């Protein structure tokens, strides 16, 4: 009797776990290397870990009191581009329409909480400039005199965020940033 109960319990547990939410859509174990920017995209520079103490969010939320959709898994890397710029890339994977929902909410938050002029915070520059579900924006600091540049894009189940900082002038090169973001979007779409 005890053995029969143990077998039935194991069968029931197996059926429950096989029919749970993970059965319909597999959860990725991590973001694959092929999705991340590669040295060919970065002028030969090899991406590596992000340094401790980075103050800029790599999954921005302009309105502190309004949450943005959160990913299932994400991966962040950084590299130096020459001696002046530092490039950060965050690739996040969402279930269902979550990537599109993040970009939609990000745009809505810029409309409510974006800054401009001599303020510090997130300053929207352009929407859908690299295609649908893309946004170019700045993270401003030093009373708006300096900034990091961002491009965020939804590509399938991925949100790709590329950020550029400038150690000399505090002014990211937005043309170079857009080129890197386009490469990152192509990798996510492949």
C-alpha cells in the first residue's frame, strides 16, 4: 500500500510539473553570446563585465513611482571604445509581448517624467528613429550640462539597451551610439 501511494504521488507530481506554465513556453537559461555585441561590432574591443558602482540604470525607469515590465532574464556587458567612450549593453528577455510593453511604458514615462534643459534625469530625443519600438534618449547630469546617451529597442522577445558614456566631455556621440544600437538590434533579431 505504501509503495502504491509513493508511485501515485510521483506520477501526480510529474504530471503537475509537466503541465505547469513552463511547459508552454521554455524559460531561457541565459542570454546567448550570439545576441550580445561582439568585437567585430566594437572596433575589435572585447566586451566584459560591468564595473561595480555604475550609477546609470541599464533598464531605465524615468518615473520612480511607476514600475516598468521586468524581464525573465537579462545580461549586461561593457567595453571601452577607444580611450574616450565606454559602451554598456543590456539585453533582456521577456515573455509574450513584454518587450514591446517595456518600450511602450518607457515612452509613456518620458512623456510624464522626462526632463529637459538644465535638469538632471532622462531626456527623450527621438522615438522610432531606428524602426518601430526604438527610442533615443539622454541621461543628463551636472545640471543638464553633461549626458550619457541611450538607445532602447524591442526586438522580438528581447529589449536591447545600449548606453554610451564619455569620460572626456560628458557628451556621448549619438551617431556612433545609433550605429552600435543598430548592430545590437540585428544580433537580437538573428
